[in-house]
């Protein structure tokens, strides 16, 4: 028996009184929702993904969108999402692929944390007139310093490890060329260069047009080793080994052949149209000792001039794993929480595997401190950082800096429709179709992204000033400036914070 | 170090790999064309990320990741190799007068590796090719399980010298989606990994491998004749999209 079609996900309607038949909606929508026939715009709501491109382009605000216009019989367990997943799998017998980050309704720990501010004692600081130190150094810090005196001068004897210098603790995470468009990468690259911070290349190699920004780019080495050669390693400001990703811990990825166009094939160094398969593990890493070998091979290849980061997904044993990474010669550990975004991930992984970044960062920081090796690595938090308050909170929980991903895409127009995997992103971000890519103008988008980083940086310094803190280093791991609001005792123990009122 | 015009000799006894690689780089920069490394014993990462037109003669047993990210040089090893020689190698040649460990030529994207005897598990894993870059791995002896796993490009040739079967185990070409594995003799289906298929060699393919076999024989002073006329099996992907049928979109 046929299952039949599932109800409409979105209903688009056009206000005929407002519509002036300009046809911009028809041109805007790569999914084919609109068509103009005679003196009327006709709609096919079934193919709509709620990307809002038509709505943002309509000069008369004539288009409206309603989510789930058809009710299912309501039920707290058998939600429409659950039912539709079953219909899909009953029809296909396959694994469901989905886009963006975790869509499960888990409580957000960030939203149950509140920050402190000064009153009466320990006066707050006005960032307008007082210098606020947000500069952040990522990399190994020496456990002690040795000096010697040469002709009356004191000279540092300790050899320092290379560090990255960030003007703000906000970086942009790894989104590869292939997953996102070249215009999107260029916009991000120009923004981080402008802001004095860094971005990740993802595992898709480094396109020639990004070479001018290479001093602000962290090149990634993932299990597929796409685009990795000695030139690539030498160009990056730092090198990041990707072990795992918060959106799909424990599994690899594959860029479908249809997204491997001529230019993508060139930076990934694989034939046009072939699948780019990143296996789940690195085939030269089967233990923490092997990881050390890969870290050292990268350092040796670049003559120990570049910091090497290791990125892991936040999972149950993140703290112990991070302690291993801290002893591997790596300079920073990136922890990607279970809300991290992705172009495509199996829905079951995206929604059910991994742990929240808040708990992972706090436990990693605590573990490294308890073992006396916190100075060996910096901690970079990523996955679900939505606003400056999240940045302040995760730094107070022990992170040195953050990677943002989705937030930077939203700054370029992304509406979080979660349909990246279709490769038809109407905003020119998650697509390689030339006419769609051309919609994203790096001249404007780079300003938008830089504005966002700048605005968050301002807010962060205001939050710090209000708490009487004038240096980011004094906020780092400063759990006393956090309180848990309606968090249970176990979580508060993991985060090592007190409850509100205590 | 003994200076000989454009060749130098380094006694590496007790030397850590970092100063060793530093000495190699300095020599290459100063125009040295041949470097003899004596008493090598387990130093990892030799010639890691090294560029240039230089021949490195390695006397002893180098540690893992020999010639990793290497782009141009030739390494000739008189001894066995640890795991992953030619890891993510870009260009150049590695010649091994002996055996090599697991993951030989891992993610190799260009250049050539010749192993006189046997290799370990997962040889040639995820080798890939692009335009004129087509990596080549020739194994004189036999290979262990999962040869050419995830292979995306390039050529692996296993000769099965010394009367041994070239392949003793299962999982050949598991997840292969590009490139070619050529094995002397017959390959029964149970040896194949998921996504791999086996065919008889065509005359055209024989024309392609014979010069490579002669090159191999020349490196090791062997007689190529027995390998030039024997039957070979060709293992290729059964699909360029091995994972295409595993997924359905959410919407």
C-alpha cells in the first residue's frame, strides 16, 4: 500500500493585491516554487525549504510563509518529525541525511548560565575610556622561563613555541571550499584579515585566490588529505588535524561528485565529478601515540614554525582524550560540541551523538589543570556559539578562544533552512552553481561578517568591563563569574560553578 | 660529515630526526645532490616535506613516515621500512631494498614507491590522482589485507616474487572508487573488498605495466622476464560512487 505524500512543510502564499508581477520571486528561487503564468504568480509550496530568499527580494512584502500548515494529530512522542522520518525510511530503506546542526530540543546550558557584574565594591570598568585587553595568544605556553644576564641585560633563554596572535578571541571555524562557495570563503577571509583573527580552510584545500589571506588561515588536514601538500602546509598560519566534527562524531564525510566542479577539483586535487571521501579515521592514526606521530610529522615538515591544532568532537571521554592531545606536541585542542553545524550529516548522528560544548570545555579545562598541563595546549571551543554572551560564558568555563561557523554564515544571509546538502543555496553560500555563487558579493558579505565579529568583540569588552575585568586572561576559566540558573547539581559539578544566589 | 663534491655522508648514530632533517635541508639548500645516511636506526620523518632534486641513500632501517609530504627527492633504502613510507607524498621516488610496514603510500598523490619484498596491511590506502599526478606503488613480494582500501586513484602493482602468492588475505580494494590494482595471477572473489571488481588484464594494460616492471627489476638487479608474460588480475571500482546508495535526503 502506498504511504502517500506527507503534508506540506511550508505554505507560500502571494498577496495578489500587493504583488506587482515583477517576477523577482521566480528568479530568486532555485527550488522552483514560483512560476509566472499570464498575469499571475503561481506557487508550488511543496518544494519550498524556507530559505526566505523570495521574501527578502520581494519589493512589496507580498509573500508570506507558514510552517506546517497542516496539523498532524498532536502527540508528545510521535512528533511530525519522527513520523516523517519513518515514512521516508519506509519508502527508501536508507540513512537519512540532514543539514545544519543538532535539531533535537535539548536544553541549552548556555541559556541556564548567568554572568556577573560589579556593584559598589570592585568597581566596573568603562571600556570607552579604559583599555580592554582582548588580544589572545593560541599555542603552547612555557611552564617556566629561564633568563641569563648578558652585559647587564636580561636575556630570555627559554625557546618559545610559535603562537597565533588574535586581536579578539573569536575565530571562524573550518568550512571547506566545496561545502561552501569560493565567494563565501573569500568573504570570511577578508573579514578575519580585517579583524585581526583567523579562519579555517576546512579540508578542501586552499584556493589560489585566498593566498593573499593565508597569514590568517588555518589549514586543515583531515582523513581524506584533500589538497594537502607541502605548499599548502607552508602557506597556513597554523595547521589543524581534524579528528572529528561535532555534527557527526565518529564518522567521515563525503562530498558528492556533483559538487566537485573544476575549481573544487583543483583545490582538493582530485578529478572533477569524483566523490571526495573522507574516511572515518585517519589511516595513520589508531592510537594516541599515532596522533603524536602525525602532529610531529606536520611540525617536522614545516620546520617547527607552525602551531598544530587537533580538533575533536565533544564526546563522553573528551577530557581524557584532550589530555592525550596535550602530550602529543599539539599546540591547541579544538573541541566541537554536539550543536556544531554541517552541510550534510546523517540525521541520527547530528541529533544524537556527542555532548554539549559547555560541559566538554569545562571538563577538558579541569582535567588539564588537574594534570598540570593546561599550559601545553590552548582550548578552542566550537559548535553552537550563537552570540557574544556564549563567547563570554565558554571562556569563563575555560576556553581560550572560539570558532564560530553558522553565525558567520547567518551574517552573510544564511537563514538556517538546513538544506545545504541540496547544493542550491539561494544565498550563494552552500552551493557551487555559478549563478547562485554570484549572488554573494564578497565586497558586502565580508563587511557583514567583520561587523558581526566587531560587534561581538565590543559586547564582550562591555561584559568584561561590567564584571571589573580588563583582560580576557582574567576571564578565562573564571568560573566565579558564572552562576547556574535552574541547572541540576550534577551539571553544576561538571561545570564547577555555583547556583544563582550562592 | 665527509664532503665529496656534491655528495655528503652523515653518520646518524644516536641522532634525533629533527637535527637530521635540518642537516638534510641545509645540504639540499647548499646544492648537495646526493646524501648518504649511515647507521640509520628508526629515525622517523626522514625527508618529511622535503623538496628538490636530491638522492638520499639510507643505510639502515628508517622509522615511520619516510618521505611524508615529500615533493621531488629520491630515497633509496638499504634495509626494511617501518609504517607508511610515502605518506601523503607529492612527487619523487622511494626505493626499498627489503620489506615495509603498514599503510605504505597512504594518501600518496604522486611519485613512485618500489618495495622489493613484502608490505603490511592497508598498502596504498586512499591513494589518489589528479591530472598529471598519478602515484605508483610496486610491491615485489606480497601484500597483507585491505590493499588499496578507499583507493581513489593511482596504480598498485603486486608481483608476488619468490614464488609466494601476491595476496594472502581479504578486503582488497575495500571502498575503492578510483585507480587500479594489478595483481599477478588470479584473484578469487573472496579476496575482494566491498565495491571492488576483478577482470583479466588486457593487452593494452600489459603494455602499460611492462615498462614499470622493467624499471622495478632494474632498481633491484632482478630479471624482469618472468613477470612480463604471466597473467595478471585487474581490480577496479565497481562504481565511482560507492556510497551513493546509502543515503536519502531528509526533505
